[in-house]
């Protein structure tokens, strides 16, 4: 069944590196209670040297607050968001 994977890059639409450098950790609280809710649907990655948040559409059901918060943050800060269809 196909699912959508989103990547929020630490690069702005005008090509600038987003600051502060720990924005991913600040945005996504990795507390033990949250980790259970994320259940493998979200991870922080470095892609081509740029910090990014990668998550799939199932995060919306696992933790809708985090899902909406990430997308809202990306939009407000003009971060690049890509979508990819993954066949599982």
C-alpha cells in the first residue's frame, strides 16, 4: 500500500541554511512518551549535510499535534518540503 513520506529540509526557499542548528531537536521533542507515539513514523536525518525531519503520513494518526506543528513550522519559516510516494 503506498504511503507519502515528507522531508522538511533545513534549507529555506531562497537557499539559505536554516538556523539555529538544533532546530530539528527543538521542534521534535524526543521524550520517551513521544517516541511511543511517533512509532517509527518520524526521524531526524542529515541529508547532504543538511539537518532534516523525515516523516510519513501515518504520523498524522499517531500524533496529529506533531504532524501539524512540523508542517506549520515549515510553512512559516519557508523551509523546503518534499513529498515522495513510497510503496510498502
